[in-house]
């Protein structure tokens, strides 16, 4: 009997241990299947909503290894990230294998930093990138007859030039007497005149457009609003309403129905978004693709400014300015693609500093030769670096992140004096096989931009 009782106790204990182990196993399995973090919850919601997102595997991040030191990175952050989002997605730590070296750790999730994505070394290499090598060569040839030989320059004439497109985009000025200036037309005329000058100096030049129409081949009326809306879901994930819902409910049928009914998501499929998708997504991305394929040594976007669409200003307002990459807003860190673009600007060897230097040279020549003052004030979307130069996170300045760039706003074309000068069209030019004579004012502008490019290369260090 005592043996039986002892055996029974041992069997009971073994059963309890077995049941305990099973409970732990089940508990672990349940925890493993349940969302464990805000990041994981967001991922579930984005997948259910069929958000169309960038594939990280398509990005070549190895070229950013050994490109920037910590001190340079922190100087750039002042202008790239004035709202201090860097610390929410990145850390800088010592390399455990080499305590003399720092590493940049990039995480997929905000604040929690539980999902590492990539690690970069912050010990710069002495090797030059391709554009730096060609810039140094051009510096040595600055006194030759072909100082830009071997240099590749991309020019992006802003907007579109026909009356139809400019009416839709509101990029024109006209008077009651019928005088009219289209920004898309004068930006293309300037680019064509500048191309002639640059080719004469030996440069290889790309224009993203040579017509008055759009760059994208997608027709405005053919945009699939439902499909395109899926690309705009991920940017919403850090908005307050999105975060509040993720915090309040576990992912499941109820939460999925709530999300799908949200007005913010319904708006993405509305007809009112067609304009935005066409002008600020499809057409700009088509320009980006052309420029990236060309692999230029520098890129210049040619734009002009105005105060009120369609209307000539009653008073003089005279200024020139330009944008370089930067001034990322917190909501612009919501997509992995934007954070990857941010990282490229943060780490790319010399590119950001060279963009500032290029822009400084361009604005000096425009301001001096055309007698236009540098703009000193800007709204919140432009962060001042120095007179005339502002950091701004435009799609083109964000995505073109492999060589220096400058986004010019050459002058205000609704300024009464400039507007009248642009009415004098005596410089022969053809667009789409038709005569589209340009103003001598645009010829003078093209010469100033040319000289700014020459100055940039002549003094390249």
C-alpha cells in the first residue's frame, strides 16, 4: 500500500508537470501568434488594407557603407531632420568588433526599436564616387575650350507647358488684355537654351521633357484610383487616428471593418485625388526614373515662382531662391521608402554638401547677372540654410539622392517687370516642331545658370 501511494504521488506529480509544460507551450504559442507590439499591429492592418509598399530588397544599401563619419552625419541632421525624428528610428553605437568605429543602426519600427533593418559603418572610405571623380577632372579642365567634356548634366523643366495643362495645374499668369505666361513653357525654353550652352562646352545633357506635355505616358483619365490609393495607405500609419485605433483594439474583423470605413481611406479613392496622383506622383516619378537611368553628375530642376495662380501681381516682388534636400516632416517618416531616401541623403558621400555648393554658385550668378535679390524668408516647408538656399522635402529632392542637385525657383513670373520682359519673345526656338520664340530674359537666365555650373566645377575641392 505505501508503495502504491508513493507511486500514485509520483504519477500525479508527473502529470502535473506534464500539464504545466503543456500550458506553458500553449501559452507560448498563443503569445507567439498574438500581436506583440504596435509595429506588428500596424503591419497586420497595412497588410489587410493591401497597402502597396516598397520592397526593401530592391534597395542597394551596400554602397552607403563607409561613406560618412558621425560628425558629418550630425551636421546634416540639422537641416535634414529639424523635427528630430532621427532618434525614433536610428541609434549610433560602437562597433563591438572594433571599438574605434561607430555604427548606424536602422530600425523598421518607431520608438520601440525592436525590429532591426540594417547597420551601416560610420568610418568613411577615401574612395571617390563616380560623380566626384568626374567633378575633380572637370575642375582641372576649367580653362580648356571644353571644360565640361565627360560631365553628365540632367535638366528637368518644371511642370507642363500647354494652356490645358497649366490651367489644370494653375501654373500660369495672364492679364485682362490676353497676355499670358505659362511656367511649363518658360521652364522648357530655359532648359533648351541652357542645353545648347552646355553641349557647346562638352557636356552630355538629358532633358526630362522636350514637349509641352507631361513626362508620364499614363493618361490623366486612365488613372486607376482604387489601385493608386493603395500606395497612399502606409503614409497614414503614424497619424493620431490610426495610432489610436491600433492602441484601442486587437487586430480582428471588427477593427478591420472600422479601418476600411474610415473617411481618410475613402478619400484616397475619390475623384479629387486624380489631380494629385497625376501631377505629384506619376509625372514626377517618370522624371525621377529618367534621371536615375541617366546617372548624371548633377541635376538642375528649373522652375519659376508666383504669388497667386492666374493673376499678375499689382506690386513688385523680386527674388530668386533654390531648394536642396532636407526639412523632412514627422509624417514623412511614415513610409519605409521615405526613410530609405532620408538615409541615402544622410549617408551619401559629399552629395548633400555638394548640392549646397552647386546651389550657391547658381544663385550667385542668377542674382548678379540678372540683378535679382536673394530671397531670405520662407514658409514652414522651407528651412533656411543661407540667403536664397532652403532645405525642402520635395519628391524630386528626396528621390534624387545619388549626385548633387538644385531645385531652382529662378524668379517670380507674376512680378510686373518680369512678366513684361517675358512678353518680348525674340529668341528663335522650336518646341514640338513649332516656333516657340523665347524672351531674351530667359536667354540671360540660361547664361547665368551655365556660369553657375562652370563656377561649381572650377572651384570643386
